[in-house]
C-alpha cells in the first residue's frame, strides 16, 4: 500500500470520492426535508387538496434524488473505474 | 437482454387480454389496465400535451407499462429460486434497469422522439430557433448554449435517475444479505430478514415512483419540444 498522494496510489481519490458522496447526501436531505416540511404545512392549511400536494411533493423529491444519484455515480466512477 | 425479452413477452400476452372486449363497465384485468391508462392520459399527458395527446399517448403508455414490468420483475428472485431448485449457479433473473445501457436506450428513445417531433412540426431551422426565448442580443449566445447543454444533459439525467434508484435498492438488499454471510449468527439473520422485508417494501414504492417520474418527464420534454412557447 502506497501512502496517500504518492503517484500510483488512488487512496486520495477514494477519500475524495467518499467525502463528496457525504456532501451530496447533505444537500439532498436538506432539499427534500424542506420540501416535505412545506408540503406538510400546505396540507395543514387546506386538507382537501392533500392528494395533489402529495403528488407534487413526490415528484419534487424524485427529481432531487435523481440529481443526488448523478453525484453518486460520479463518486463511484472515482472509486471503481479510475485507473491506478 | 433476457429480462427485457421476458418483460416484452409478458406485456404482449397480458395487455391484449385486458384490452380485448369493449365493456361498458370494465372489470378485472381490463379495469386495472384501463384505469392506469386513463390516469396517464388525463393527468399526465393532457395537461402537458393538449391537442397532440392522441399522437403521443401510445408512447407514454408503452414506456410506463414497460418500465413498470421491468422494475416489478426485478423484485422476483428467480436467480435464487433456480439455485434452490436445481443447485446450479446462474444469472437468470434480475432487474433490467440496473443495466445502464437499458435505461440509456430508453432515455435515448425519448430524446430522439422529442426532437423528431419538434423538427417534424416546425422544420429544422425554426425548431432550433425556438430553443431560446426572446432575450436581448448580447446574452443570446449564452442562453442558446445553456439551452443546448440542458437539452443534451436531459436524457443522461433520465437514464441515470432510473438506473441509480433501482441499483441502489438492490445494493442495499445485497448488503443486508451479506451481513448474514459475514456474521453467521441467528440474531443477525432475524434482524437482517426484517430489514430486508422493510427495504423490499420501500423498493416496490421506488419502482412505481420511478416509472411515473420517467413517464412524466418524457411527456414534459415532448410538450416542451412541440409547443411554440417561446414565440
């Protein structure tokens, strides 16, 4: 095992990738938590359109998750599919 | 390839059974398929597409049922069942959406359809000039580049969203099963099986939600291409 930062070792890349993955999760959870909170507030104001608000919330959450998985795939790239 | 063929064969056998007779009050399988189709046509396609709903509705229905069948077939553990019955290692069943090429192919079909529909309606040059709204001339090249980049990134986002959601679910299941293999104790097995059951429920929910999101976004992209909103 080579030390981090030496040419020929990818331990720094793995560290960067895992750290980036954690930061992506922070962004996604803040975003989706915000949306969930606003949706709950909106349903509390007007319970009769609860179904439409739920649909909008699910759609927004899935879109945010899509972007998060984008970042996750880039992290996978750095860990598994980089040379050396 | 195998699962895609199996899904296509299953759909080709089951959907015509449900769509055969025209009944005034559909029941059973026909009711199920028709209610999903009516929901997709009224709630997803008609608000976005308007008058061209009937032109693109067969694509919307096909995409929805195909991806739904692929995702639901991925939850059936045919690989383990075959191993339990015959004792041979195999790779017979799995979720087809965990293959980036399959989701990429579906996203590419959407991409080609949206731009072909736009070009067919407006002609190539007029469609390209529709991509940018009316902005002052100095920033028009920048807005144009941004629109082109976003039009090129959209199929990648579609493909990776479906791929990563289904793959993440299956990786979590494999991790929980791997915990049993590592620890080799009954307590861990009981907890792990409970966690696997819970995660399977979540994965079923994700399967439905992701097919709905894929279908909805495809419809939205088609509607963006064929309506003259930036005129």
